[in-house]
C-alpha cells in the first residue's frame, strides 16, 4: 500500500526554520550536496536551488521518515508529502480518473526517481514518487 516516503517544508528564512524544527523536535537538518537538478519541487520548475535534508528519529533513536527543506517558491507553497508508488504514470492516470489534478507532470530527479505534483478533489497538494536509480 502506498505511504508517505518524504516530506518537504518550504521556508521564507531557512536558518530560522531550521533552528525551529531542530530545537523543537531534535531533527538533524543539513545542506544537501547531492547531484542532479536540485530538489524535488524546484526540479519541476527547471530551477536549481539549495536543498536541506531533514533526518528524523523515533523515540528509540532509530531512523524515521525523512524530508527536505527549501526556500518558499510562492506564497501558497505549503508542506508537500510525497507518496511512494510503483509507477508515477499509473498513479497520474488514477489521480485524474478520481477527479484530482496533475499540476506538474512526471519529472526526473537524476539517479533517484520520478515525481509528479498533484491536487486532490479538495485542492490539497501532494506528490507521487517512484524510486528509480536509473532516472535521467
């Protein structure tokens, strides 16, 4: 069953937001030095920008769901949850058939996978993510 595999937090002030979540939850937030076209969302817009990886742990210290942080792209840019699926193409079709919208079609994050940004029937945004190391 598909589940959330990644989250992204947009921030007007990266350092302020980084400090807030680090102090509040103890999250480790470090600048990403990965290769490719930047982060997941800005890659859809063809932009390259700084991206910060968020590492979380459970109450026993085990690695938990991770995420990312980046500069807010527009005023209505909110937290985005990425749902892992077998095929972005298949799920884009399902989104449309169920009355949702695909607002940014399938896009590659080189060496990591593919994603598409969507809206549900209530205009809530989310992304679908297909892991694929061969993505180009």
